[in-house]
């Protein structure tokens, strides 16, 4: 079978500490028919020079564009997408890593299952300073495959962006672009939801990617706010743009909105903003009275276990 070209999209910004490792993990794939498309978001450090050095050594495999103004990773991923030539697309941020077999395993699924529009894999999170794996980061219990529209709506973005590869034709509903309404939030989650309207999703359970935790993560900044509310806005936007999703979701739409409202309430409650938490709880109760109490208990249990708290797992890695 003809090997499809995989375009790896990588936005960069002041990533001189990690970008070389990320590039090497892409170029070190056992599946060699790939191009790495890097778009720099006006870095003020040596990021551009590092990427250019790799490009000089690999002129056929690396495409690079440097922008003069700071627009954020959502915008720069779209810029990379415009330059990409592959029929398959993959997502790699400047500080994350792939294991060598990742793309080969995913391409094999695409070639054997034409109804699959997105393939994601297992991953591990690790502490950048110590290298230690964060054991309780990935929650395999919420991962799903096949028809995943309802699980995605209800659970959040259990597909970690560092693990995802998808067909270019699966971008048809989004007119070949990614959502970029936020500086650094939601373009991945919105895409997974959109793909799930028309395509099956497959999962390779093995750990084939590594998500780096460090102080400069964009998600660290998002986590300081009640990102559950941003997720609710995104879900409302999704249903408004694709009204057929409402019928497809059925009761799961109501359950999902209730679920995320209760997470928002829990976020506020833990920060001693009890009145705000109460208001979100009332909204959840109004949406789904029967399920709110049971789900409230589940939300508290998950928060105590350290799950479902970080936007890296709920919206964007």
C-alpha cells in the first residue's frame, strides 16, 4: 500500500529548552514518510535558531515559518496546517515527546480501517525537572473508541492532543481549519467533537507519547481560572454550529452540561467562593435534577483522587 504523508504540526514560542527533543522525537519515528511543519510565534529566545539548524540538516523533512507577532498556539497551528501537505495530520507541541513507534502504529490503523478518522494512543505525563512519571495523570477509565461523540461531550477531552493523528479529510466540516477563538484553549477538543460527528475514533492503548509538565505549560495558566466554564461555552458553541449534534447526543447533552457545571461548582467551592459554587450547582440541578446529586458525589470523588482537574486533560494538552 502507498505510504501516506504525515504532516506533524508544531507551534513554537520561547521553547529553546525543549524544542530540540521534540523535533528529534518526530524525526526519530520508525514511520519515516513525514514532514514536520513548525511555525514560530515570535519567539524572543533561540527557538528559531534551533529549528533552523535542524531544518538545514533535514531540508526535505522540516518546513519552517517564523512570525513577527504573537498570536498564540491556536492560530499558529492553523498557520502550520496551511503549509502542511500530508493527507494525515498529527499534533506535537514543542515540549512533548513521541516514542518511535507512535506514527507507524497509527498509520496502520488508518490503512486498515477507512471508517476511522482519528487515532489516539496512550501516553504518560512526566515532571520536566525530575523526569519522574506522574502515575495518576492519565485516566484510562474514561477513554473510549468507536462512536465517541457522547463520551467526549460528557467526559471532556480524554483524547490527549500529543497522542492524536487524524485524516485531513476529517476537517471537512471545519472547512479545513481549526478553531482559534481562544489564545490557547479548545482547538483540540472542538476538533475531536467535530470529527466524531462523521467518523469513528480508534485507540491504541499503549503509551506512545509523553506529556511534559513544567512551569511554562500554557495549561498551567488556564488552570488558574475556572476552565470548566470555558468548556461549557465551547460545548454550547459546538451545538449551535452543528445542531444535528443535539439529536445525536440525546440525553447525553443534558448530562454532559450538568456534569461540567458540577465541576465548575466544585472548582469554586474549593476556592471558598461558596455562593458562586451554589449558583452553578443550581444550574446543574435545573438541567438534570435526577442525576445532579449522584454526579456531585462522583465529581467530589474524582477531585479528591486528583482526576478531571487540569485543562490539559479537560480541554487542551
